[in-house]
C-alpha cells in the first residue's frame, strides 16, 4: 500500500511555525483538556484510529454467522449479468472486479436498486446494480461524491502538514456546494493569523497529488458511537460532534471512511478510490473570523476527475475562483448531508 511522505510539507512549514510556538500560545480550555492532547504524535494517532477501524471491521465480520447468498443483477448498456454474492460481505467493487479490473478501477459509485451506494459498502439483500463512472453526465450524485472525497483527502493533507509541536485538530467539512467553486475542510490550527506562502500551498498540492496517485480505496464502516468516540478521543471537535451525529442516525451509529491510514467521519457517499482524481490544487487557506470556534482555518481546493482535460488558461480561471473565501456554512449540530437521487439530471 502506498503512503505519502509526510516530511514533504513539514520542512516547508516548520521554519515559519517555530516562531509562533515559541510565543507560548495555549489551546482553548476545551482542547487542552482532551485526553490525548500532547501525548500522541499525529502519526501515532492516525495509526491508532486505523487499527481500531480494523478491529471493528473484524468484529462485525465475526458476528455475521452463516454466510447467506444473494443475487445481484448487473445492468449496463451492453450487458446484463446475474452474480451470486455474499450478503453483508460482497460489495459493488467485488462485482466490478468480476466484470473486469478496468471496470473496477473506473467505477466511482454504484446504484443499488436506484439508491446511491458506495463501491465498498456491502450489499444487504438481492438487488439490481448499476456502476457509475465520472463520465456519467446524467448522474449528479457522482459529482457530489467526488467533491466530498476531495474534502476528505484535503483533511488528510492538513492533518499531516504540520509537525507535532503545532497543535492541529480537524474540525469538519461542509456539505459539497459545487457552485461555490471549491471543496473545503475546516481545521483548528494553534497559530495566530497564519497565512501560507505560495510554496507551502504548492507543497500541500503535491501531497494531495501523491495521495491520489496511490489509488487508495475509500473504505466505509458504520460503527457504534462508543467506538467512534474511542477513535477520536484525541480530537475535541470530533468528540463533541459524534454523539449528535449518532443521535440523528436511524441506527445510532456513525459512518466512517478510511483512506490509507487516515480515518474521518462523513455520511458519504465517496468515490471508490483516490485514483479517480486528476489535476488538483490546494488553492487557499483562509482564517474564519466569524466562526463559532476561534482558530479555525478553511482549507480550499479545486480538482478535476482523471481523464478530464483543460488547457492552462481555463484551469487557471478555476484556480483563481477557488482562491476566494468559500462562504459555505461550517458544520452545525443536526446538519445532515443532502440525499441526491442517482437518477437526477445534471444542472
């Protein structure tokens, strides 16, 4: 499995960050009281969350008992195939691999009985399956999944961009608003009025590209609230959000996604793998002056799906637009991702 070289951007940021750390700044009280604040490195915290993700995945698999067979009817313009799969184990990605490795690699999301479905989400019953690529112009849901995935990866970049002596906590990323011109992630950084240089933005863009080139799968797992709280006990914002998220889900669970060793919270869906992302730029970082939490910075970026080509002039227009502050509302309690029909037409 391919993982990024986190030193790539650390060296660019550390020299500018040292002078802030020497000023004796302190985290707000609710952050300083976090159980693991200052006791784990960022890499150790990521590793621990990923290990807990694996443990919960194994626990859920062990409780399945007898494996039940289901029928999955795959429909495309050329074929109609019936496949015998395993209930609560097999996924659309497994079906795609039965068809061809090329189909598995290019499929972004799935339609299961007309409902948007992650490529790595197990089937729960016999169903009809359609596979959706980034070149499916009629299906708006794939665009939302693409932008949501870019936000999650942007969070992974921000989480690994600073050395351990800089206090950084991922806060949240808003519901994708494609018309805003950029995907975003809100991050608490214990640095006053930090403004990244152009070279630092390029370094973060390079780290994003490295993650996308690794073609990492976006693994999905629903976990009990207690498990999610254990995973994110080092993050005071996630710890506060998790009970609210679980309370407003029908099964009192929290949906997690894993990319490499990075685990985050999202209702989803996400695209099947990071390799579906083509040209990408981390365009700007803005300090949110009116946010409910002091010290929040909004990371912003723009990306194109792999295979979509633009000339330099056209892409430069997108980059300039993505530099402007994205005014999308920061995550609020009870805020839920919109559900987009897989049959909806593109705007």
